[in-house]
């Protein structure tokens, strides 16, 4: 194989001196360092390879456990360090730096994913490949998508067909399959025709294609569906749990919830019923607890079926960290793992406690508390988003929306009049409305697309919008797409644009759907009554009231099961 060196730079070529050698050499514990850094920066990530990414609202850098900057805040976007390297974006392009801030890979890619097993997935001009730690392209940029390595192989897609490559870029499994999942425990689900089975890393089908659906293997077992019922099989394709369930959750510590005849219970991995089928709803078994609902009330059991907390809650959420929200007698509070009510039931509404802040409503206003029930951001907002994203959250005050950070500082003016949707971020951008017109803000609070459109529908595409992506907007009753610079990429010629996936948009003219590419070229004609986004090289469409799958050439793949 011919490899192409594109990014190897000499040691003297650095993106700037780091903060190493500064007077403050005291190192804190991970928890202490994060807490200290959160007082200084608007966003602090977990430490990876002894460095943590931090943001000052517009730029990113990295600190060590002294909380001093070791890599300057000069980047527009970063990943955490992995294998002593981090992927960073400047402007529209991504590169790679080492733990001293030295540039290892030039800024030439539309996207770089974190290193794994010495390789990083890269994307340029819509094609995927891989580079090594020296910036050499060891897997050429010729694939439509590449999955991360599992069991020594990476699943790849090209021209709608699936195969797998090794870490040298060699094709180990030919690109001839309708679908291949990621490898776990040496096997992966494979779709041949209309049925799923399992293939090993040599490309040999080791479990025949008997199944309607197939999940990955975990601890030597996999959930599969046959004739509309779920069961579990072993690596030898022996039935471990019979095909009798309408739903099977994922096993945690050997226990999973299941649904049968409309009722939920819990079983172990030998199909022994641990909790009888008495319940209307059930959550995953976690923290040695089964959270269930019966008679409209929520409570919790241990793995013997004994009650840990009585059925007294109108709502009971899953644990996030050490806390779960609950509702009782019309009020919300939070309980810990022992179901001790650690935050009083005094709130009119509450969201999951994510990170350091809980979002709660009191006396008709929203505010933010910590896990000791101390008010961190005052109760003065009429509405809020459901969680912080990129260190910001949308809040409504005096009838107008704006964005604040975790300190309660306003990052935008309160000038937006979003009516039906909260201004939540999607891949770094949020839809906002001003005087009845729609546009977008980025995660720094900057307006990047002016509020000039009749409607806006978020960002479409897997890549960051800064490098390659599309904002779907409506103007004068027609739909089109603009890029981050508000340049028209897809003309306003369509009556609807529904989705974007695998390089194709689902678009509508009149009452018929078809598919176009990002260059506005018609790929599949307007003839379908309904059309869905492509997934794994196929899309569900409807023609003359018949549902079936097509490939990216518009050829019929198979009927809907």
C-alpha cells in the first residue's frame, strides 16, 4: 500500500509555548482541580492524559492539575487528549497537537476523531480515511463512513456496501454486505438479504442469518428478535433465553428488565424471574435498584423484590450521579441512592441533576441549585432549556430568550422571541427567532446566521457546521440550505427538506419526495409518497402505498418486513 505523509512536522514547529515551568507547581487531586478550574473557566472537561480542556466562552485550551494553562486558549474546538494527542480546530479545519501543544498534523481536515489504537479517523471533502500518530494517511480517504476499531477491525461503508479493514488499511471483509455492525467480542451483526446473523473477524458467518433484529454481543450473549419476539443467544447460537418477550433491556450486573403481555418484570441471565411481571413500567437495573411503576405510582425494589422505597412517587427518574428527581404530592425534590430525600420537595418542576447544577422551578420562576440545595443562579426566569450545552443554556426573561453560562452571566442579549421551541443547541448552534424571523447563534452566543428567515430547522449533517454542514431554512414558502457564512448552498426550490444522511437530502416537490446531494444534483427522482433518511446504505420509501427499501441508486433492496 502506498502511504502519503501529509502532516509530519519538525519538533521546532510549535503552535506556541506552553505554561510549563510556571511558579505554581502545586498539583491538586482531579476533583479539586476541576472544582478550582470551574471558578475560572466557563467550561471544564474531565482530565484525560493528565490534561483537561477548558473554555473561556470563545476559545479552548488545556490545563494540568495545577490548574495552570499548559496549552494556550487559541482553538475554536477541541477533543480531549487520547493517546497523548488531541484533535483541535482553528477556523474551518482540524489538526492534531501533542501534550506540549506542538502541531503534529496540519489543519487540512474537515473533521478528525480522537485517536484509538494509534489511528484517528479523518474526513475531507466528504470522504473518510485514517491517519497514524505521524499524520500519515494509512487508510486512504475513499470511504463514505468508517466506524471505530473493535476486535482489531473497523467497519467501513463505500457505495452503500459494508465491509471491514484492519489497522493497515487492508480490506479483510469485502465490501459486499447490506449492513455490518461494529465488532464486539470478535463478532458483529451482519445483514444478508432480509435477515441478520453474525460474522467473525475473518469474514465467516458463524451464526446463520435467522433473525429479524440483532444486537451486539456482551459477556458472551446477544439480544436477537425472531418472529416478533426477543430472546438471547450464546456465541454458539444456542438459545439462552427463549423468544417470548416483547422487550428486553440491557443486562446490568446480571439483571435486565423485560416486558411480556404488557407487563414488566426482571430476569437474570438464566431467564430466572427475579421480579414478577406486575409492573406498568420499569427502568434499567442500576445501583442495585429496580425502579418501577404500579398503580400509577413509582417506587424501588432490590434484586430480591423487596421494597427499598414505597410506591409513593408520582414520578421517579433514573439516577444521574448520586441523585434522582422525584415528584410527590405535586412537588419535586431529589433523593439519593438510599432514597433519602436530600433536597426538599418544594419545587414545582425539576429536571435530571446533570453535573453540578439542578434546574428547578419555584413560585413560577426557574433557577439553578447545587446538590446542597443552595441557590446558585436566582429564580428569575420564566422558562429554561432542559440542560446546559457547550456551557450555555437558554433562559426566558420578560418574555424574551437569551443565553447564560453556569455562573448566571448573560452571554447574549435577551432579544429572542422563540415561541414553539426552546433555543437548544444542536452541534454547536441554536435556532433563535427575532421579530418573527429565524436565524442561528453559536455556542459563544454570537449570531452567525441573521434572523431573516420564515423558519429554521437546525443543522443537518454529521460534520461540524463550521467545516461542512447545512442549515435548513424557509424563505417565502420555499425550503433551501445555507452554510455557516449564510451562503445559499441548496437553492430555495423545494416544498420541504426532511432529513440529511449519508450525503443525501430528502426533499419534496409538490406531494412527491426524492433525493438530492449537497451539490443540489438530483440523485433519485421525485416519485415517492413518503421517504426517510438513508441509514446503512438504504432508505425506507413508499410508492403506491407499498413500503420498501432502496439503495442510493434508487434500486429496490427489499420489502419492508
